[in-house]
DNA sequence: GCCAACGTTGGC
DNA sequence: GCCAACGTTGGC
């Protein structure tokens, strides 16, 4: 089972919004090929950290992949073909303590995280070691 | 196919 | 509000 990190600005879609809706949330509007490719690689049940960008700048919870990649309902076709795809997600749980970007930057074990190295990538892979380290920092 | 111009992301 | 990083677009 692979792990991921997915970013959202909380004033657009927060972790609590996903909980409140109670139905799989379409991770739409991603318009970056690398992020799209990561979503196409996701398997049902894969878990992802939910990171609040811009406001908060912290990992607040865990979500899971509820639907494999499918055409993004908000995207136009290009020459009649699907270009942009995305998955749907469901909430799993909030972290006991959020793990901030500053915390991650200060942790020598997490210097290679895509969150830091590829700061603009909104959907990125997380290694098993990184996953465990973030959970540890969250007090889990 | 190169690269300058431009737009976007997202931290600070 | 600024700006660095980086992806995309379009002229040549």
C-alpha cells in the first residue's frame, strides 16, 4: 500500500469539509501532469496525508483513496480526449497533533520529502519511512 | 527544439 | 505583498 500527500488550501477545501460532506470527495482541479500521474498511480485504500497549504501549513489528517483515477469533472476535453484525471477521497482520521511545515523542515529525517524538495507539487508520494516519522511527530 | 516571456503556487 | 521556483506557451 503506497502513501501520498495531498495539498489543499483550507479556505477552498479543508479536512473538516471532507468529513462534513460524508461522501467521497472528488480531488478535482489539479492541472499539473506530475500530480495527475501520482493520482493515476493510486490504488484503492492507499492513504494520504491531508496538508493545509497557505493557511495552516500543516498536515492535519489522513484520507484514503475511495475511487481510482477518473476524468476530472471540472476539466475540458482536449481534442476530444481526457487529459485531466483525479481520484475521490474519504476521511480516515485527524492527526492527534498537526505536523507543521516548520516541524518537517526541522527534522533531518524528512529533508527528502517531496513537500520540501518539490514545494509546488500538490500530490506527491510519501515513503514508508517518512509516513512513520510524521505519525510519530503527530504523537501517534 | 530552444528559450524568453509569462502565469501559478505557495512560503515568507 | 513580494518573490523564488518551476511549469507552460508561443515565437523563431
